[in-house]
């Protein structure tokens, strides 16, 4: 409920429900409020507290404090608010309209991904305001979410995979790239790996944590979901590369007189600090150019891993568990293209088998 005084002196208590506005007038603030409250009682609704002088920024800050967000997510939300919602954040919550949401989205119309980020942030913050009782409904529910679907890198064919692996011979980050490709881990999971997480005798890697760069600081967190805590069996080629990488790391520590610790990072800089994403990405792109395969990002190696498994007929639940997805539905949504291709190949095989009878 929003209560204000008109220029003619009358007071108005305004209700907005399901996108429809209803005004109740009175000579005094109390009279207008009582009429609106009486209406709400007739339809079985509870009167909402008035937002008072709260601004959208006040609600945004309260949302950040009250919501359990991962450090990287919180930083992203703050960046989106600072870059794209600075004007809207100063708007009194009581005067926020659906058109304000549309204006915020259309201001970044040429950037579909950014527009979707703006929409999702507003949806969460205003949903929080509804739960707090300051809004009757969420204005973003009446706005169509911006259309954005991230492009998926085209899966390499077997010859390209072999060319990429051959181009890694002698490369200092060979073990890292093979682990991303052969283990399907997220970059943040690989960056956080410690020697104690590797069981090279059993050929497994235990994923226990993630590492992110947030505003210049390294932040270690638990995996994104409970399913992210997992043990992944590795191909022998990856295991051998990790053994060689470990041997070189031991030799360097011995030569430099540094103590060895199983708690040390598997992939790190010369000074022992975490390996920066940018350095690894630049190295990966150079390897791709040398191999003559399409250039991809670090996360794309995880997609290549999943696509290779689907091409070999591995089931959706098995791939989901290996990737650490919360459910197979998440995997299906991300790799629908690979599943469709797998079905097409099955149909081709069926026709071939029918012709052989």
C-alpha cells in the first residue's frame, strides 16, 4: 500500500495487485488508509506495511545482507547495480513501476546477456521486497525476460581432439588442459586442486572446493552444489600427465630449497600463488592455433568432455554425476544439442541395420 497526498489536498491510498492499480481517497491519511484496509479485508488479504522513504537501494542492500550468496555472485550483483541501475536505485520503492523495469532493461538492449542480468537481479531484489511485505506483487513478473541463450562451442571431432592433445606435448600446462578435457572439471575446481585431492594410484581426482578471483582477492568456497562434491575417475593419459607434472614440481621445490606440502596447489605460479585464469586462457588459445583447431575457452573443454561422452553413448545421469550437476535436467538443458546429435546418429545406425537384414 502506498499513501500520498494529492495537489488538491486529498489523500490517496494506492493498492497494486496482479498489475492492476486501485485508489482509495479520503480527506485525511487515516481515512484513505482505512478505506484501503477495509477493501483488503473484504477480499481476505492482509494490509501491507508502507515502504515509507525506503529506496530501491535500501532494499537491495538489505537483500544482500539477508541472502546467502556466493562471494562471486554477490560481487556480480553489485557490479550490475553500479553499472546499470545507479539511477533506478535512488527511486523510492513506493513509486517503482513496471515501466521502470522496462526502462532499465531497454537501456542495455544492445547487450542481451547484460539485459538478462539486469532483469534477474531486479526480479530477485523485488521478490525480496514482496516477501518483506513492502510490495503486493513483483513488477518484473509483468515483464518478459530478455531473450538470451549463450552460444555453445562446436564440439571437436575425434581428429581435432587428437590434434589438440598432440600439440600439448612438452607444454608446461599439458596436465591442466588434459584434466579439463579428460575430467570435465570446472576451471574454478581445477584452480583449487591441492596435491592431497589427487589419488594417482587409483586414477581419481576428488573435487572438494572451488577457487575464484573476486575483486583482486582469491576466494575459496565449497563447490557450487552438493553434487559438486565428487570423485572423478581419470583416463590413464591424464593420470600419466599429472604424475609427470608432480615430478617436475617436486624437482623445482628441491632445487629451490622450498618445503613440499601435500596441501600445496597443483597448478600455481612460480611463487606458489593460484594460477590466473587469464594466463591459462592465453596459453590454451596458443595451443589451439598450433593444433589448427577452433579456439575455445577453458570452460569449453568441459563442454568438449561432455560431448565426447554423449557421442560414445554414455547415459545422461552418468554424465550429470561426472560433471557435478545438481540433476540430469541441468545437463539436458545445457547439452541438448549433443543429445539431439546423439539421437540423430542412433537413427542413422538403425537405418543401416535395417538395410542389412
